[in-house]
């Protein structure tokens, strides 16, 4: 717990990229076509990675290629993202409300070798799973909820200044849903963004498919549809 607190307090600033900076009023929202989950599972087996690690890798590859189109990246450049983690037990899943902590993942966007990018993400995700970061973050969030508004805003701004985006992966219904006899072809949600975060990344599975949604500040990410297209191309190249 102490290590997690020290990490939060001493976390270095994220690499400066186009994604970080002052936010505007106008936002943009885009989403991908449905991608076959069963084929993505086959890639995860081949790569010896979890599906979640694989999706983070595809996202890292897409963001790297998008940012390279705007200028060179240093080899040690990273794009740090916040990942909400559900802390509810199985018996609490039917209850209303949320109980989540936060963890931080640095996407290695400066690394040229795609396989090394994947292994770096796997290493970080493995360390996060064995840490108490999410629980500590939940305690911090609970404390902020009982703190004066001015103090709460300062802490939220501090944490968001260390990151460039927030991402969450939600497992949706495994079978198709119907409304008045009509099948729902797809579903999408938008991850909430706090502080100075200009990019929200939503991943959701539904009826053996995966969809990606981006909610972006118009100044920070001028063409989020390009990131979606690169992400889809990355997935399709791997699944064949």
C-alpha cells in the first residue's frame, strides 16, 4: 500500500504529445466496426497474451502510428493511461452504484519493435494485478468524496496531469439482445473523463464481437476516426 501511495505521489510527468494540453468545448465521438472476438482470442493464444493485453497492444500501436503522423517520437516516449478497475465482489454485482479503483499503464509508443511493445504491456499489466494500486486509489477517491471541493479539484487535476487518456474494457452481453423483436446490432458507451484528460477510450464486447469507441477533445485529437481506422487495420492484419 505504501509503495502504491509513493507511486501516485512521485509519478513523473507523461510524455508531451498532441493528446495532452488545454481542452476545448467541442468534442468528437467515433466508433469502430464490429471485430470478431473469436479470432482475437486465437491471436491471444498465438501471442501468449490475455485478450485484455492484446487490446491494449492494438490501442498502443494505433496511437503510436497516429502520433508519428504528427512528428517523431523518442524511443522512451510513453502515453500513460488511467484504467478503472471494478472492485465489487460477485455478490455485489446486482447492486446499484460503483466501487472502482484506478491503475496507471504507460503505453510504450516510442518503442519501434511491436513485439517488445506487447511484452512491455504484459509486464506492466502483470505487475498491476499483483499490486494494491486499485485498492489504494479507491481509498483516495473515497477520501476526495468527503473533502472540500477545492482540495478535490486540485488532487484530480494533479492525477490527470500525469496521464493523457482514460481507457476501460467492459464485457457486454455474450448473446444478441432484442428490443420489441428487433435485434440490437451493436452497443457502445463513453468512459467518463475527469480533470484535464482529452481522450476517452471505450472497449466493449457484445455477441462475440469487440467494438472500440473514442470520445476526444477536438483540439487534442483532431481526427479520432483515423485512430479507429488504424486500430481496425491492426486487428485485421493479425486475425488474417
